[in-house]
C-alpha cells in the first residue's frame, strides 16, 4: 500500500512539473486553503473546496488507485483524475477574491506569479510554424503526393520520422507497422521495424524479403541511411527524392 | 465558399438553434447568446453520441454514412424545434431566450473596457497560434486518422488507424466517437478531416471553452441586482439601498474580466507538464480528451454551481439545467471513455458534498438520475471489454 501511495505521489509531482520548477500547484494549494478559510457560500464551498479536497484525498488513496486501475485496466491515465480539480478555475477564483478591492494591482501581481510559476506553452519544442493547412510537415505531404495511387490502396515503408504523418494525409497509404512500434514501453515486436529502424546498417537481402511479404510498393529511406547493398540491386528503382528522403519503387511488384 | 457556409451552418446555426430548447427552460437571468451556443453544442453532441454509438456497435458496413445521415436528420429536426420554441416564446411575450430579462446596466468604466480588451487580445493570440502553428502530438496518428478514415472510407473503427489493417472493435476507442463528429463536419464542409482537426476545431473549441469560463464567472461574480425582480429592485431603491447595490454591481462586474484574464494566463502558462488539462487544451485542442478536460469538466462545475445557486432569494427549479447535465454526461462519453468514468467520480463526490451542505438526500437522487446515461455507457463498456469471459 505504501508503494502505491508513493507511486501516486510521483504521478502528482510529474503532473505538477515539480521536476521542472513548475510551481503552479503551489498557487493552487494556497488558493484552496484560502477558500477553505474565507469562502462563506456553502454551495461554492461544496464545489470549490470540499469536492476538490475529497478528490485529492482519493487520488492519494492506495485502495482507490488499485480499484481505478483494475476497472479501467489502465494505470497510465490515472493522472487524469487531477483534471477534476480544475486548478486554473479554482486558483483564478481564489485570486480574484484575494485581490478584493485592489483588483488592478492584484491582477498584475497574480499575472506575474502565474508567469513565474508556470511554463509558456508555446515554448514547447513540439509547436512550430505550420508548413501547410494540414499542419503536417511539407515533406510528408509531398512524398504521399508522389506515391498515392489513383485507385485502391498500397503499402509503403517509411522511416520513423514520417510514420505519424503519412496516414493523416491519405488513408490510401497503408503501413507495415505504425506508431505503436515507436513507443518502447508498449513492448511490440515487428520484424520489418527491426530491419528498418533497429539495425545499424540495413541488411539488404533480409530487408527486401520482408518488404515483399507485405508487399511494400514503395520504400522511403533517408539519404544518409546506411545499407549493405543498394536497393537498386534488388529490383528497386529510385522513384524520386523529397528533401532528405529517397523514394524507391519495387519494380518487381510493378511488373506483376 | 460552400465550405465556409457549410461550416457556419453546422458549427454555428445548428448548435444555436438547438440551444434554444434547453435555454427556454432556464431562468431568464441566465440567458445570453453564448449560453445558447454552449447549450446547443452539448445537446448536439449528446444527440450525436446517441446516434453514432449504436451505429459503431451494430452496423457493419458504411456505418459512418448511416450515423451521419441519421444525425443530419435529427439535428435539423432539433434545430427546427428550437426555432419553433423561440417563435412561440416571443409570441407569448415571455422574456427573450437570447437576452432574458432586460435590465438597465450601469455603463462600463474605462478600466473594465481595457480589461476586456486584454482578455480578447489574449484569447485572440491563442486562436492565432492555433491556426498558424502546428502542434505535434503522437496521438493524432490515431484520432485524426480515425476521422480521416471515416471521411475517406466511410468506416468507423473497423480499420486500424495506425497501419490501415482491418480490426475488431476496440472498446476503449470505439465508444468515444468525438473523432467521428470531426469527420462529420469534414464531410459536410468538404474539407480534409486533418485540416478540420488541426485548424477548424481549435477555432471553434477555444472560444467555446472561454464561453464556458465566462458562464462560470457570471455565477461566481454575480452582481447583487442580478436575479432580483423589478419589485425587489424598486424596494431597494425606495429604501436607499440602490446606490450601494450599484456600487457592488459595478465592483463585482469588474471582477469578471479579471477572472477571464487570469484564466487565459493559466491556459498559456499552464504547461508545467505534458499532462495538465491546460497543456492538452492548447496543444491537442481537437482531441476528445482535451475537450473533456477543458470544456466538459468545467461544464460540470458550472452546472453544479448553477443547480444550487440562489438567484434573488429563492432557488428556482430549472429543468433546462437537468437536461444539460444529462447531455454533458453523454458528451463526456463521446469525448473519451476514461472521461465518463472520471466525471462520474466528480459527480458522485460533488453530489455528496452538496447533499451534506443542503442537508437533503434528494440531491444525491436527482443528480444520480441525470447520470443514467453514464451507467448505460459504462454498462456497454464493461460488457464489451469483458465479453470474452462470457464466450
């Protein structure tokens, strides 16, 4: 039980970003305490004080966590219970009450506190200027445009960099494996993935045998990807190049 | 041009017209156009869930078309009913559905105007970032592709989004049909589902979320004269209370834009980890789970505040709030199957607390009754998840 409790503590700390010096949780807990002491309206106390406190206690309760994980068969989403606290709403309400009559100066102080304790979302490395209306990398769009058949579906082998995007642009392109292979903790195994991504140098003969099992009409490789023998020696032809990606077409499939 | 008209029709006109139905059963003091839209969205999503989940479960071929056609007919009928309610309400001379009871309001002071200006600047900044900047999220390889499959292959949850292979129903995702609503909008507007997800959805969902916060703020910073009927106001004026009331009115009203600015700040700087609902709100706005965290859960808070909120001296029974509570429950289910479990926990805990403060067991019974959709949803989930044990 103690171990489960400690796991909940770790989840809480990760959620609150303590390891990255995010202290918005401090503001929230302060405001929750402030509302405990000052909120007179009993209905607001129920919604903004009693319920969040009970939810926090439940979150740390090992028995509750065991039940949650057992019923949902999922331990990874336990942190979403903390969404129920709606920290920003409770904190903002507490802040406005705390400011009292000194609203303007209070607003300025509170904004500074939020900026100091928080983390600017648009600083995220995952947010970049969009290349196009799809909000997908332009290379992925161009590659699919080159390969997409006029009718029907084809299977295409692409490097990990493109796996997330190809099918967001066209579902006529199928993949031998998808995003599930890129997340180690999910523990999937796929021979094609091993040959394509895990091998330091692609072993061409095995690789080609595997691609023809699906069969992959096109194979996309980064131009600097190391490969024992060129694919062109095994019935592939260079079909085009987009940025750093070289597109090979399996001509043996084209013939059949 | 067709696309824009279609988007306006399905994202503005239809929800607005549907929203007129529940708003008819709300206190006139609550009514405003923003609430009509919000209520309309929750009712529309509930209808979508009720139509689409059975289609996912029991229709094998072209299940998206079946659900889409049924939903089109039902939503247009609901919208027509909303217009009829609006017309009959106006004809009967009742308080307006959009404006409620018109009251004299003291003019906005400059500082208040500036605060609202700052809020709209911050909200506009988020919309700009959402439209012009791309936010990478690995889950899009599932959710966005699920929408695109529905649009391009007319299939819901029978093709594996990650690779394209066929698959059996995955209970965890199959009941959360929010991506299918995105696909519906994509088909109706003839826009690629990925563009609808990444560009159109944030432009709709971010304002909707702030409308929700605005409604919460309206209750929290209610002005003293809100909800007092004319007679009460006159009495207050006669006894010299009006002046004090006006000052408090203005004072409380000024708190609302401050609250909204702080909400913006929390969203923009709430990225203390990848797990917070604030991070989800601005980096994966289009995913059902983000909608659950940022819009649906606050809607529960709003409803719990509103249900037991006293307007004037008496608490009024508002059937519209109970209807909305049921619809928000269904909406949670279409957003994410985890969401329906966690909002049920929220509902149970808050109802328990409200029961204690109200000293009335009926609170638990009434709120519990509004959660019947959750029980049905969870029943289907459990049966599907553990059906192999029966086989």
